[in-house]
């Protein structure tokens, strides 16, 4: 598990350090206070690879590849604090095994090191043509390197240019991905994930989880009629596709499958309250705490919802060693972001007296 993180020059973080993470972490705060950006930072720090960089651009921030190709010199600006690509991004994390990972990103238009690396690989005619193209086009290069306790574990680069768009490669074997990023509005193909859980003998765990939302559901099945689709059968015998059960059932299914299929990994949940009625929020938190402990995963989630924070606080009393709430706050004077840790007694006291705990205090 991650115990602490120090971020310099990434996204909205000029220089921020956060310590004492727990097994289940909830992040609250105003808009633009760094909640989603912190999830991105953790995602990148744990998986330092160009594919994660591209995923953050496409899936999280919805940045257009066509725009990047037309403006390659600014392709990586949004990763840097105040778009200052002359600075170096530094992300340091420490985990419970006392491994210190340091991730560095820098941006320039120097492709000499990239070309040298490519020439040392299988230098076919296509690679030769690519090198010729980027040498005469507008371009920028993002270099990524990572080390664990001083040992290099990842090294890659990605180039944006006007002729070929975006290309990149890892110089070392990719690390096994250790985080699952569950984004608001991002549709997952849940059928294959459910089949994996069923194969592992966990179908009953999944069924019990979605019954938190709808206790009339009695069976989960997958039918391959044209394409694999999950169907749910209710007590009255009516069988319907998952898509007809609304956001809450789909959301809970996404949560449960992400955890039970990925033991010992980190689950990142953006805007956890979406689609979940407040009457079910305590049950959802109890499920998440129990699963996090059983499958040894660490959870980081964001929320704007006061009801969701209250539900978290109530259930967290049962798991005091595992629960942490952080209030993300941006200083009006310096614009620096900090994360204020609230212990459960303080958090409960503040909620009872309507004291601001979402960056609005």
C-alpha cells in the first residue's frame, strides 16, 4: 500500500506532500482542488509508462489526438504545473514495504536520444522513414523515467509531431499494472470481468453485492447472442439485460469486479457517489471496507457529496484502522494545494456541527 506521496510540478500541484494514507481513503474538496489530479498522480506513479500517459490524456482529460497532432509543441503542456514544460515533474511515493519510487518527467524537442534508441532496435525501412519524418517536422518529446530505491525500473518516451501524430516506446520491460482507475462515465466491458469472477468461484460474492441495490435480483447469467451480455433475473422470473437496471447496479458491479479480480492492487474511484442513492451509501461503504481488507486492496476515491462523506464516517467507525478522510484545499493566497487529514472523531464532530469539511471551511 502507498503510505505517502510527494508531487512537484504535476497538473495543479506545485509542491504538495501527503502522508498517512490508509487502506480506504476518501478525498473531498471543492472543484479544482486536486482530487482527480491526485488519482492521476497515483495512477502514473504506480504505472510509469507511456500507455498510462496516453490514457490520462484520452480517457481522463478527453484531450483530442487531432489537436495534439496539429499542435505537437504543446502536446504535454497540461501535465505540467501552469503548463511550464521547462520544469521537471517529480512524483515520489513510499509504500508499506519502504520502497521509495521516484518518477521523473521532462519535456523538450530533442529527439537525439530517442533516435539513437530506435536505431539500436530492429531498424527496418518503416523506422527509418519515421525518423526522417520527425526530423523535419514540428515536435515535442516527453521523457519518463522511474526508479525504486535508486534502481531504474521504467524508462520510456513519447513523441508528438505534425507528420505522424503520437508515437512512443518503452526502453525497458513494462511493469505489471498495479492500479485500476474507475472513471465517472467510463463504460467498462463488464461481461468478461464477470466471467473471470465466475471462473474463480466468486459468482455468489458478485450476486450478493448487487443485491445491496436491488434485493429482488436472484440470478446473474451471461448469454452470447450476437455478443456476450449480462442478464439479471428477478424474483418474478423476469430476465433483463444489465443495461436496463440503471446506473447504481452497473456502478456496484464495476466496484465489486474491480476488487475481487485484482487482489493486492490499488483501486482509484472518481466521484464515487455517482448513481448511488443516499439510502444505499452506507451499505456500499461497508461492502468496500470488507472487500478491501479481504482482498488486500487499497482504495482511493473522490466525492463532492456530503451524504457520501457522512455514510463513510458512520461505517468507518467499524474500521478505524483502515479509514482516512482527506480534505483537499487550495490556498487563496499561494494557490498551493494541501490535503488535510481528519481523524474519525474530529470528522464526526465536524459533521454533527455542520463544520465545513469539503474545502469550504
